C-alpha cells in the first residue's frame, strides 16, 4: 500500500442478497459471513424492496428474474428513491442473462457492477470488496465536502462581520473629512481632505457591494437587468472620472456611434466595470498621457463594443493571460497601488452579460481593453450561475487573504 492510502474497513458492511434460488442465497450468505460481512436475504421482488427500505443495506446482490417485481424495476426504484441513503445503495447485478445488451441496460439503470451466472465465488468476493471500498471512499469525500462547506460558511460569516466593522470607522473618517473641508480654505489641505473623503466613499461603496454579493448575488443582479443606452452610460462614467484625469493632465476622448441599439444589462454593475477599466487606464498612464474611449457597433451588428485605449505603461506578454484572475497583478504594476481585483470583477460582470473581454497591449506603448456585449434581449442571463460561483470563490479568496493578513 502506498503512503497516504486510506485504510477502509469494509468488513462491517451490510449486504442484502436477493435471489429466488435458495441455494445461491445460502451459499453467498455463508461465504460473505465468513469474510465478516453482515447479510440479509430476500427471495422475491416485494420482499427485496421491503428489506431494501427497512434495512438500508450498503450493497445489494441482485438477481434480475424475480417473481412479482423484477430486478430491473428494483434497480430503477432504488436509483430514483427520494431517500439519499437508499438512492446510494451499491448494486451488484448477478444474473443468468449474459447478453451484452442486458449488461449495458443494467449499468445504465445505475448498477455498480454486473456479473453473470454461473459465477466464480472468488471473483464475486473481489467485486463486492471493490464496490464497498469505492462506496466508502465516496462517502468519506462527501463528509469532507460537507465539513469544508460548513467551514466556508463560518468564514463567510466572519468576513461579513469584518466588513460591517470596517464600514463604521470608514464612514466616520469620510464625514470628518467633509466637515474639515468646509472649515479649511487652504488649497493644499482641501486637496488632501478631498482625497480622504473620496477614498473613504469608494471603500464604503466597495464594502457595501461585497455585502450585497454575499447576500444573494445572482438574484440581486438579475432583477436589475434592463435595456440600457451604452453611449449614455459610458459618457456618465467618463464624466465621473474626468476630474481625476485632469489631476494627471490626461485627456479623455470619447467617441460613440450614433443610433446604437440598447443593450440588456445591469446598469449599476456595468458602470462599475467601466469605472474599473477607466480608472486603471488613468492609474497606469503617466502624466500628460491620453485615453480614448470608443463605443461602436460590431461588424455583424449583433453586439456593442466598448474600447478603452491608453498610451500608458502597457502589460508584459507573459502577464496578459493572468491579469483577469483575482489578485493577479502585472510585473510592472508595483509602482501603483492595487490588490488585483478590479479586472476580475470586470470579467465577471461582462460574462454575466454573455459578453467577452479582451486586451491588446505592448509595454511602454499602451493598452486597449475591449468589452463586447451582445444586443439580444435576455442574452445576459446565460452564464449567470457561473458568475455567482466565481464571485463567491473570489469572496472566499478575499476572506482567506484577510484571515492570513491578520
Ligand atoms: P490592480 O489595478 O488593483 O492591480 P486589476 O485587476 O484592476 O488590479 O488589474 C490587474 C493588473 O492588470 C494590474 O495590476 C496591471 O498590471 C494590469 N493592468 C490593468 N489595466 C491596465 C492598464 N490600463 N495598463 C497597464 N496595465 C494594466
């Protein structure tokens, strides 16, 4: 046995032997008992079904040609049963029906194995042992998954508490900065206070979004889907960030095709995604740079494309494939603050809308991020569940990060 192999005790397993030939049942019972298994017996269909339910055996050895209720039907009833314990009973079919089609049919109905009569006792024992080992290993895995799920839920509760605790001091910082802004007339202090105020607002909003996502991300997002005029939304986002652009003397140019059809989307989250792309462009473009934002119809007329192009630091080729993953940053990004979550959020939002995101970039020359969103109404519903799963995963990574930092 290899190091780390699980030692599974299958000897205490309970086995129900179902066959209308008494000799077969007795022989099997004796052999199995000698090996340490507990056995129960049934000689017709109804008795077999009754014992399957009352005794909940780990494995049944099932003959097919039974009086009143045949083995195929029992197999079907077990696999379709509402009780998990019964549904997961291991089944070894032991039958005189040796046709290839019978075997296939048995396995298709959910039997774990199929052995034909006449049979070798040694082979049957090996198969029984194998099935039970597999079953126990699977049960062990289920238990581990349950334990992990509980642990993750506990961690999520912890994370929600941390978020709540962080929100209060942040809000009070923002409020104090606002108060001081009213009293100060020195331009330098005003700029610092403005930055404290805006950052505390941003962080509070971000924390609120995390809370929103951990409540019921998918439902919240889907209920707010409607038809949105993209040029209007993009313009609003650009206007929001224009002031930050001016601070760095970066010009933001916006070009939008006229008469674009609306896109079915969640306005709030799409704006958040666009804000992330645009603030990245501002962050990773040195003073005096240029950003161009374009909104246009795709060549086939089936989607709207939004492109954010900058002439900033660019991204190394080896970083391009991973920057959309949570907590991944480019090798040349260390000069700017960030934790590597922005683009993963953009990707999640875009995928929720059944859209695609792409990046073209050259170091020292600049980057172009493009989002392509399908126009068809309702197409954004595809992939929603995946997004929820991914976001929950990100939330857990974030939770892990916070816990590790503590
Ligand atoms: P963050 O900016 O917090 O690091 P993001 O997820 O928004 O996280 O971005 C991931 C990485 O992608 C960044 O660290 C950076 O390396 C790269 N990146 C994103 N946008 C740009 C851009 N416009 N120009 C250059 N690099 C970028």
